[in-house]
C-alpha cells in the first residue's frame, strides 16, 4: 500500500497532464511552451503556499545553500518540460510514448551505475519487451517530423538526467516531497520567465487570440492544478521506489494514454499498435514478477540457484 498509493496518484496526474497540455498547445494553437510552463509553475507555487497557510502541508524555507544543490534538478526538469511541450506540437501522443519507453534503458543504467540498483534478468527482459513494443508502435506513425524527433530526443536525455539527479539531490538536501516540489516549481518560474522574455515568447503570446478565450484560460488553470499534484507525485514515487521503477511505471502508464488518445483525439489504431500495447502489458507483468522475486530472495524465500541473478559486474565500465 505504501507503494501503490503514490504510483496510482502519479498515473492519474500524468495522464491528466498530458491531455491538458495537448489541449492547451495544439487545440488552441498556443505554441508558446515557456509561457505555459511559467503559468503552470506559478499556479503550483500559489497552490502549495495556500495549502501551507491552511496547515495542510509543511514547506521547508527557501535557502541559498539548498537552492544551489537543487538547481541542477530544476534545469533538467525545465528542459524536460519545455522539450516535451515542443514535442507535442509536432508529434502524436502514441509516437511520444515510443521514445519515452526507450528512455527507461538510460535510467536503468544510471540507476545501477550511480545508486547500485540491482538489475536482474527479469528486469532486463521487461525493458527489452518494452523496446520491442515501442518499435512496433513507431511503424504506425506515418507522419515524419524532423523537428519533432529532435525535440523528443532532447526530452528523453533531459528526463533521464532529471530522474537520476533528483534521487541524488533528495539525499543531499533532505527535503520532503512537498519541499522538493516547491523548490522545483519556484526555480522553474525563474528559468521559464527568463526564457520567455529572451526568446520573445512572452510578448508574442500576449497577441495570441487564445489569451482572450475563456476555455483556454480554464484549461491553463486546470493544468497548473494538475501540475501541482504531478510534481509532488513524481518525488513521492521516486522516494517510495527507485528511478528504474518510476520509469517503468511511467511507460506502463502510456498504455491507457494511447488508448484514450485513439478515442478522443481520433488517432488511428492499427494491428501493430494493438500488438505493441499487448507486449507493453506483458513487459509490466514480467517487471513486477522480477521485483517480487528480488524481494523474496532478499528475505531468503527463493533459492538463489535458478533465480534471476544480479547483473552487477565487479567493475563499472
């Protein structure tokens, strides 16, 4: 239960956030991701401060020392969100999930290399299945966009850096999950505010017809509320599990997202996509089984012979 609740919270917030961003950026033709992130971060900080004043949560005070330690996380975070928003402008949601799944391999390697996380045959097999499913899904996307794929590649690298460095920063700052979320959003406001001014996005966005559309403003506000929960849930899952498990949960969460996008965004569904979804579900079962066996082995309930042996070389190459 200690793991299930944060995982389900993350899944719900992640799905809602992706479709809200898709609505804001594409449906209203508002192609100013820095401005969107600026508003979302501002709303998130405001919500957390209100919750703190109400006595619902407790936030650590802002200090220069903690800010220095957390700043790299925010840089990765802001770049991840910015590149992700740019990607949604050029690519469909299903093809985005392809690259997100491939990012798991980078995160798993970093989790092993930096945090000595055990990687068994079962875990490796689950990632291999996920990659195969991603490859099949990729063939269903008939629209090629070079800018979209470039933004997506940068998004995958920044996501891996964000998740892995957040794990490190948590141990050095001793921040709570809400504290990490507040620092993240506060520093992101400064970064996105500067970015939007330098690139001219802030000035250009003020001339967009969407600014005067009540539906757009409501969607933007809702995305900020959802972003508050998502930011907290990310750190909650990483704290309760590991970067590798967090990445796998994120990939499996893309399966219902893909199905919903087919229904509501009229994305074409082919037999290849159906097969890839099935493989994705199976990879989740394999991963879960591998983690259960690892726990049982730790408690001496599984014989080492014939079980998933640790893939941890004596030297890190």
